[in-house]
C-alpha cells in the first residue's frame, strides 16, 4: 500500500506576553513536529500554518506559512469583545489551495499530539474511513514547557 499523505494545518496566533497561548502554542507545535518524525516511515506529513499578518511572528520551525488570511468573523458580525478570529472554511481552503496531499488534518493551536497520532489517523483512513474525528483529552494544568512533553504523554 502506498504511503498515505497528510497535510496538517494550524492557525498560530500572536500571543501576548504572559498569556496562556504564549507557552501552550510552542508545546502544541513541537508535539506536532515530533509526531511527524515518529511516523515518517509510514505517513508523509506536510505541516502548514495560516493566520493574519499580525500572527506571522507565531510561525514555528517546520511549518510552511501560507498566504495571509483576508477576512475574519468581524467581517460578518459585531461581538461584545471584538477579536479577529478566522473562519474555519478559510483555514481549510488555505490548505486545499496550497497542498496536494490526500487528506487534511486541522487542530487548534492548543492541542498537543501523541507521537503515534498520524499513524493512527492513517490506520483509520486506510481502513476505509472517509473522515476521522479525534476528541481531545485534558491533562493536568501543571505542564508548561516543551521539555515536559514526555511527562504529558505519560499523563
């Protein structure tokens, strides 16, 4: 069976000093890079990132930064707290328009992957699934560093 090809797209955001995302995003993105390395014999993974101009500084090594998003929820509605949030369709379309992999994976910027993540996704897809939904599992909030990834995996 030929090697399965996946594109994984994330939406990094500029995280203000002292915000939770400032330490969570690097953990998430490093777990993605490590998961890609873990499965490289069986699954080809293309790591993609897309965001607004102000988010470009949140790009992480190993990810290809795609053309900047041009619209947000603010183009369609006014909220009590106006935050420029992307439309999921725009994120997915960025992947569709900039890759040729067979399947696209999307995760939020605060999701850390287990090392075998892509291998499991490939297993289900090669078993005939058209799509896969994988739910998140919370871990203890005491983890705050990329160096703690092995402890997070064990948790």
